[in-house]
């Protein structure tokens, strides 16, 4: 006998099916921060209002000041290291208590010094906004760590204002703000992504008349990644593969500051010569920090910093890319053994850890120019790339 669910049970089932999952809530919060909308993060009984400094408007900044709530600046240790401020070794994210009268221009000068090169060294900039004359960084709590990680995930500068609110949930409900648990957000941002196939089509290319493009969408709503078959690869044998991170300046504009464009073209040519291969084109511009931040880093390089120092100066790690995307795309194609075209051993390590057997690392040493000699030297010395 069929039992018809009661009206209340049907209502609960519909509500459960329509309610956003934790992952969806986290990605909604990420999108809100990118728009400049404040969000509320929770950790146990604590709650805080969070806004990305880069997207803070004068109107919202004035409203935060009027609230009177204690305000902290959450940043990564890299920025303070570059500023010459001592940070405890275990602190990846730190917080700084802000003065009540810290103005928006001074805040922006702290997180993006190129905006105001005449405002003195980094420590002097910090002194203008901190509650104490000498900046006293503290180890960031989960709220601070999640705030910075979400900003970074949105390809914003990794700096956020965090205001402790005793009535944070009520504030969120009153103003229609998104709410998410800080620890849950950190777990979701660190998780490997599943990739759903979107579309596939044949594509004749200049390098090979026989080609096919597969488009995959990650389950976090991020940018799609592409698996491009060059020629006719034999998937029953170790496949010649290149994990290539998108580089608009190198791949499209022919930039001489990097070797990305020549590597892309050389990889495709090698695949044709081998009878076929797979190019994984991962949308991780600027080593995962996005085009806007990449240009910020380039501007800092023009002032004498190397590529790693420039990333640190902006608050990022040396490399923010996630090569697990590449392993996931290979899994979608049924490829478990590869000959990997790369000078970066880290790519081999990640694929191996994800269950893809790297039978051979195939060197790809092309594209050296007078303009990128220092860049390549830094990649070898600081990032472990094998260039000799």
C-alpha cells in the first residue's frame, strides 16, 4: 500500500531539496565579497561582519566606523614579512587591531602600496591605521583565516576587515547578508573539486587538423577548464600531456616577460610529432591570483621585485594554483598514465598523489628572452623549476 506523505513532510522534503548546500553557501559568500557586499562568518558562538578591503566603498566604510564595533585587519603573513614586521612562525594569517579613525585611503595604501607610493615604507603605513603606534600582529582565528581565504578565492587582494558582532546573525537577517561557518568555509575552499563535462566538439587547429575540445565545469561555480586533444592520442598508452595554466599576456599577446606562449606552442608541436597528446588548459591566470593581481605583481616587478617577492608583497603564496584540476580532467578522460611536458616537478608530485602515474617528465625548455632571463632564474632558484 502506498503511503502519501503528509503535507508537513512534503514541505520539509521540498525545503531540504531547495536549500543551498554548505558548498553553495560558501561560494555565494565568495561572490558577495567580490561584489563588495559584507558577509557574516560564524565560529561557534562568535560572529563577525567581514568585507574585502579592496572592494570597500567610502559609504560602507563610513557605516562600519559609525557602528563602533572593534575592527581588525586580517592579512597573510607574507605581507607583514615584506613589511619587516615580525610574525610568529606558525601564523599564516594574522590580525591587526585598527584605530577607530583609520581612513579608507590609508587602508588601501597598506594592502596595495602601488596606489600611494609617497606614503612611506610599509611599517609607516601600518602605523597610520593600527590602534597602537607599533603594529602588534596576532595569530588569526578561524574567522580571520576564512575571511582571507575567501577574498583570495575571489581573486581579490587577501585582506579583509573583520568586525566582531555580538548580534551577528541578527545583523545578517536584518540586512539580508549571507552567513557561513568559518571552519566549513575553510574546508570547502581546500577541498578537491569535482568537474562536470559541459560540452565536446571537434576543432581543426593550425597545429593539427584533427583535434577535439572538452569543456569541464568545477562544482564550485568557478571558471571552466579545457582538455584539448591534439591529433589522435592513443589513450591505451602513456599519453603526452601538458598542464598549461592560462596566461593571457603570454599565450595571446606574445609577452616577452614569461615563457608561457612558447611553451604552449612547443607542447602542441611535440604532441603532433608524437602522434597525439592532451593539452589541459587550466584557467589559473597569474599562478592562480587572477589577471588583475598579476598586473599588480608586474608593476611591483618594474620597481625591482622578482616574481616571488611581488606575490608575497601582495599577500599571496609563491604559487596559488591547484593542479588537482588537471588530475581530475585526466580522470574524466580515462587517462591514468602520462608523459608530462613540464619543467615543474610540483606538477608531477600532484598528479602522482592524485593517482595519475607519471611515466616520464619531458623537459620543455623554450622561450628564453633577454626580458625574461631574471624571471626564469627566479623560477629555478625559488620555485624549483628544472631549467638546465
